[in-house]
């Protein structure tokens, strides 16, 4: 067998592969991230790279890549096999990604276990997209340091369903997903302790929170039950083990705690969110929403808890949007439109040339298009000087080459509007059904807590304008940052907190949205772009 060499720039990493290997698969083996919403099946058009020498474009390349970029040598990594030595340039740097690490804990004092003098621990929020690790002094509760990185499993698919499918369909797929994330956790532990000048032998505890898919893939559990109805996790109860049993050889004697899952798509990260805000112990009515590919929604009605998972998809992460992208350098993060026919004003992460829209920019844009009448509440895009025909559909022109320091045409298409409607409809429908199940009216809501990165960065006014959130008063919307991370810290420091959340999880009322009698009607109404409840 003749091996071919592929060199990836700007990282300089290289690998020898056989001629049947695609560029996307080679990147995966190196742990390099290439956007791939479809998992490499050629249906999303996101895994863009430049290839030298440049191969002829495939039909799929021509379908998803503008002709001007085709001429520049841009291709889809999933579409080209490495049949000769090549050099591949990616346009992605993980260091430029905005990863939220700070959280807003409740005002309640921390419970600290005794007898942990000179011992340290690490709390980990294992997200679908990112991993955040916090190093704490177990004696004092002080945070010594933290690190954040992309979840390396992202090279096998952007969302949980892609990874569940990969684990089930590919030989050794589940093993590959487990190994790659365990290796990254080892790297984080080593780097955290080294940068804080803490002996790795002083790490005696570790807590990991995450959604059920991340939980199962980390533990090497069968994920098939999560990929089909009724979506029941293989393991719901809390687990305890050693670092060695989890595969973390650097801390093989440390005690690992993994909190309980709540339901098929509601995991220990949501439990940690509840704990961080003590939603189980409030005399108020609080709605908590963590907006992601699977939006987790919790309703606390004076201590009684309801929850659900809303399949929002990845529109707010930019994956299904024509010029969408993650929150990294070059992403438009906030946008406003003064007059209907003039170019919008916007701010760009990294103060550089605009390359696309991240989630907060997408929400702002849809809100502004609605407010200026360019799109109707039903999502239909109307004519204006800024609306053009783009590949057979109407598209709003965000910026043209040479306009607002842009080097390219950036548009927001009619299809993009529909993707946002579906995503926001899922979140609003989920929140509405929880409220209906609990007999709560929107006027009864005392606080609406937004957890996670997306909730932290979006403009709440824009979110209310398009009906992404129930129509509460603006001052009731409160971002709480990485609440899952804050809850993980509490469980790291206290066995009492662990017992508390295990008891709370057992009492949560989980609502399966797809089984709710009026779900389809409520969801359809929730896709309308207006400040109104769908029932």
C-alpha cells in the first residue's frame, strides 16, 4: 500500500494515509476540527478547505460553494480522497472561539466537606461543543484556575445525533469517540495543574456533568437507546469510580463522581443548572432555559420542578445558516438596521473583517428584519433594495465586498429565516408546554434565567422580538452564564450537595414534548415571529 501525505495549515500537522481516506477523515484522525453538521455525508456544505494541488470540483462542491470560491480552490473536505500528497488549508483556529466559563451562582453559601486539607479537585462541564474545566481548592472552595477548549468529538459531527449515529454505524466508532475525549480530559488536567503549580498527585476528586449523549460516550455505554424513541438513557443514576476506571491514568486514584441524568435528552448538566440556582428551593416561579442544539428547559413553580428537552437544531450555532459560524473571530455578534434600504451596522468578534454570523448576530438580524418589515411574522421575506436573488431564493444582503470592511458577499436567505423559525419554535413550544402543564401563565413568571453561552451573549430584547422567549418583561430576563459549571463545582466540594441533587432529580416531572397531545399545533404557532404565546 502506498501512503500519501497530507499537511494541514496553519497548524503544520501532517499524517500519512491510504488513498481511500477523505480529507475530513484525515483531519479527524489528527483531532483537527472542521465544521461538519452532517457528519461527512455531503449534505451541509460546511467543511470548507483549500487544497493544493487543487482537484476538480465534485457535483457536491458546485452545489454548496460559490463559483468564485471554487475558482480559488475551495472544496469540501468530505468530498475528496487523498490520492496524492497534498497541502490543505483550513480557516479555523480553536483559540479564537468564544467559550463561556463564568457563571452566576445563587446567593446561598457553599457547603464544604471537611478533612480535605491540601487536596484539590476539578469540576468539568463536558458540553457537546465545548469543555470547561475548573480547578478548585477542596479545603477553601477557592477556584485556582480554569481552562476551556472545543470538545474534540466535534470532528465526528456537530450535534449529539450525528455522534450517536457514528458510534452505532462505524466499526470502533464508540471507542474512537470515547478515546478522543478522554485524551482531551487528560490534557486539560495536566495543563491545569501545571499552570497553577499544583501537583497532579494532589487531585483527589473530579466531577463531570454533561448531557446524556456526552455522558454515555464518555463512559463507553451503548447509545442506541438515545437515538430512537422513547429515548431512554442506559444509565440514569449517579455513578462513582476512580480515575483509572474512567481511563484518566494521570489521576488514577482520584474519586470520580458523575451526577444522575434526568431523561433521554436532559442530563446532569441540567441537574447542575438546577443546583447552581437552587431552583428546587425557591418561593418564586422561575423559568430556566439553556438554548443549544437540544434546548433544556426547566420550570420551577415554588420548588416544584418540570423540565423538557426541545430539539432546536443547530441554527443558533450557525451550522444550518448559509453564512453562519460559531462565535469566533470574524463572526458578526450584534447587528442593527437603521433604515430599510441602507447597509446594517454591526460589530465583529476580534474587530476584524466579517466572515459570517454567529448565534447572537443571527437573532439580532431576524429581529431587525422583522422590525423594519423586511420579513413578515410568518417569515416571508419581502422586496427591498437589500434583498437580492441568491441561488434561486430571496436573500437579504448583510454586506457586499468592499462594504463595511468585508471581503465577501454575506447574505441571509429565505431558507435561513425558516431555520431560525424552526429553532425558535422548538424552544418557545417547549417553554409553553411546561407552563401549560404546570398551570402557569406568562404573567406569573418572576424570572427567566438564560444559561449557557448563547443565552449569555444574545440581546434579550431581540430574543423577545422574534418570540424565541415567552413574552415576559425585559427586566425579568437574567443571564446566568455557565450555570452547569457552577453546579458541578458545588458537587465537587460537597457530598451533601450530591445527595441533594440526587434527591431533587428523582422528583422532577419530565415532559416528553413529542408525546404531548397538542405539540404539533403549539409548535406550528410557535414558529411565528411575534411576541406571543402559542396557546
